[in-house]
């Protein structure tokens, strides 16, 4: 309710959005203010403006709602050995071909441990979602996902467990007809800043979004996905960095040129992460999650998820 009022700017607009009468919202806010003994909205303005206390309550309330959702999802998962649904969130930098190979293998598993099921495949419904940067963490932390593949090295809290997948090399590249293609290497930061950089938007909604590689004063073109960024680079609309396995075939075909920068070689560790069961009453992972975690222990599988980009996008 408070989120809607703050976003819409008035009790009347919030009431319309929520399908209530304004007096009902006013009464609920007053009850909340009396219970906390603070003012949450500044009544001196025509707009519904949050007080400092109101802003803090809204910020903490959003975080608590994410945790409540996580608890509810966890309760549903532990009711059966096989989860009714397993949601996997991947960072947009993860290779799709290897991921689909894993899903195909998963659906070929027997429902029973002894393999005596009359029908093939476990009863768990898989759900795949793609996020960028902090959005991958947010999906896991909020309980909207059970397994995150391609997370950064720094976990946002002790509620998750991380395992290293490997390092992904990011290379700075441009189209052959881009002005930077003929510029002597290594490229200085001042030289790069004079040209439009293409980025992919962080998909986080509650966590603080991340921005990587943008220099002060540099013009920015923000794209919704790695695939869109690659297309923009191929067209010479700007410059930017992408995983080496994602651009290798385009470089070999002469459609992109890798440029050395003053930063030198850039390697980023990527992890796979899941909620720490030790912090959830010691519950063991469900059978579906346990299978995926077992597959991810394979160095071959980890390498494939980082490198098998050619021929398949999502």
C-alpha cells in the first residue's frame, strides 16, 4: 500500500490502482502511523510525500517482503522430495547450448530412484529466467529462484552458498568500420571515453544496480540483453566488452575486432549459487536441485556453461 501511494504520488491515484476508496487507504495509513507513533506522509503538500521515517519503513518493508516470499517458497519445496517447481536464474553471459543440454538430460531422468516409473521425467516443472548482474542475485535472494548460475563473487548475504564455476574473459571489441578499429593499442581511457559505449541494463529492482565499464562523461547506449548488445557492436553503433567465447566466431570471420586497452586482460570469476540450507533449519535440497548441483560439480559442465555460446541465443 505504501509503495503504491509513494509511487503514484497521491492517495486517490493509489486507491484507483488498488481498487479501493481513498478513505480506506487514509484510514490504513493512520492506523500504521498510530501503531508506530510516527508520521509516514507529509500532509502539508498536495502530493503524498514520504517523511524520512516513511522512506525508511518503505525501504525495509520491501526487503522484508522479499524474505517473506522466500520463506513461503521454501515451505512449499520441502513438502515433497521432488520440488513441484524449480526455478533457475542465469546471468545473460551464460552459454545457452550447455544449459539446454542439461535441461534435456534432466527431463530424461526416471521419476523413481529405482527407475520403475511408468512415465519418463521427474515431476518437477523447470522454470528458466534470464537476468543481468545484480538482477541474478535478487531473484535468488527473494526466493523467486532456487538456483542462480553466473553470479558475481560477492554474495549479498550469508543466506546463500556459492561455488566457483570459472573465470570469464571479457574483451573490448568494435566493428571493423568503427573509428576505434584503426586506433593504436593499447586504447587509453580518454580515447575510449570519446566514443559511445554499449551496455546491458542491470535488471535488479530492489538491490542496487551495477554499472561496469562506463567512463566519466561517456555517451551510453543501454541494451536489454547481451544478444542485442552484440548486434549493436556488429553494426558499429558503439564499442563495448563481451565474453570472449560469445564474440570469437565473429572475430574469426572479421565482423568484429578485439582491441587491447590500458586496463589489460580482464578476467571475471563467475559462480553458481543457491540458498544456504543450513540457515533454513538444516533442510536438505530437494531432489531436483540436488541433481543440478551434482551436475555443476563437473569441470566439463562448468566450462561448457562459460564457453558454448555459438549457434544458440535466448
